[in-house]
C-alpha cells in the first residue's frame, strides 16, 4: 500500500489542498474532511499512528509511532512526549520519554513503556494497543537532554524504566560514532527485566569508551552510592544524569548535595509527589465551552477538565513545562505541591498541579 502521508517540506501543496477543501467543506472545518482521507492529516492537533508494538520484556514494550502532519523530528535526545489514547470513549493522556534518537529516520518515533501495576494506561499501551491505532501527540519537551557537544566524561545512574531517556542519548552517541568516556550504572530486579540489555551489552563491545555496570537488585540488593568510588572513582568530575524510582533519585540528590557537586547532576522524575493539602473542591466552570464539573480537592483542574470533555492543553503533567497554563477568571485554587493559593482574576495557573478551593471559573 502506498503511504499518502505528506512529507516534511510540502507546505505549498498543503495550502493548495486545504484551499480546495475550504471551498467544499462548509460548515465543517477543512481538517474534518482531510481527516476522512487520512486520519493523520490535521492542523488542529498532532496525531500519530501506531505502526508496531515491540515487546522488550514481559512487562515492557516499544511503541513505534508514525507522526502525522506538523510533527518535527528535531527533538533533543532525552526529551519526552505526551500521548493521548482513546479508551472506552475517553482520551487518557500521559508523558513518556522518547527512546528513539532525533532524526533517526524522519518517519517514526518510539516510546518505550513499562506496564505498572497501578498504571491503567501503561498496561493498555503495553498489552492492549493494536497497531493502526491513531493517537494524539504533544510536542517533545523537557531539559533532561544530551548536551551538544557532549562532555568528555559522563555518568548515567538508571533504575528500571529510567533507561528510556538514556537509551535515546546513547543511541545518538552511537549513531555519531563518537562515544566518549561513558559509564552506565543500571539497576533492575533481574537480568530479564532489564530493558535494552542486549543492545547495551553490544554497545559496550562496540565502543571502548562505554562501560555497563549491571546491578540485579533481587540478588545483589540496591546499588549503594557509598560504593560509587569503587565503580567510578572519578564520579565527582563527571556530568551525571539520573533517572528512576523516586527513592533512588532522592538518595542520589542527597548524595550529590553532600559532596558539593549538585551543579553536575541532572535528574528526571517520572512522577510528581502532589503532597500538598488539597482544597475543599467545588464546581469548576470552563467559561468558553459552557461545561462544568464537580471536582474534589485532590483532583487537579487538568483532570477535572478532561473528565468534563474539555480539550485541555497539557504537556508534562508535572508542573514543569507550563503547557497546561490557563487564566483564572474567578475563584481560588491551591497548588498541590506547596499548598500555595492563587485567587487573583486573570492570574495564570498551571492546571496540572492545582485543585479547586471552592467554585472556580477558567478561561477556556
């Protein structure tokens, strides 16, 4: 079958096609009709088609996704993307690290997902998503990235699925053929649960500068940072990237703080601790849509909007990228991270980390 997805750089052709569509498609938006021809054709949102679901371990898989019109493949190695998948008539959104290097084929991107026991969407992506599924995408974001040029000496501390942003960096270095002095300390319960283990071992054979230290925690226990001098005697002089479970990252940050080397540490967290006290909840009104929803004090405004069927802007869902920012028309909200309240009319608030303290109206 011939793929009719337009390639990058066909702007004039697209404008002609959309111009014709406008004349024929009243009262619907031209994109509604273009999507009937190819579901990846949309100027209103980024879309992608799942081409393959490739098992990596018993509980992890790589999704090969072909983005549609409007996607740029010039992301930075280590960044994440948002993905929206429709399940039972509702879109569910999460952010996952890109495991593919930038510009690797200008046709597809990959994300690698581990099914978590408490993760409804992650389990669906790994075990229930069929090739051919159309998903929504958000542009790459995040500053946990490979610098250019890379440092001469690098250290990666990884636990579990924390390997996903790091593999994008390593694949980028490998593709350039200029792997510097790199040490990867990779912790996983067992060898068979180590995502990309075979690829990493092959990388160590191919490049003299790359070393892999495997820590199998079911047998060896957790990696003790006090032993880091034995594994990497010059760690204090290396730029370090750490990604993994929250307790591991807390320990790493404390260890680097005590060593006075925090400025050399880069950390990526997959979850956000919204430990601040919530509000009392209330009716959340989305002014321009006319929709309302009752939300408790532990439900973020972003989640409330999605429950109401509002097309909420989003990105990292962790209060980092500010993509979710909306204007508060009236009411009071509380930041679930700090407990700080916001109530000024026309104040910009991050909906992914705030909850209602009484009735709230948002301009969307």
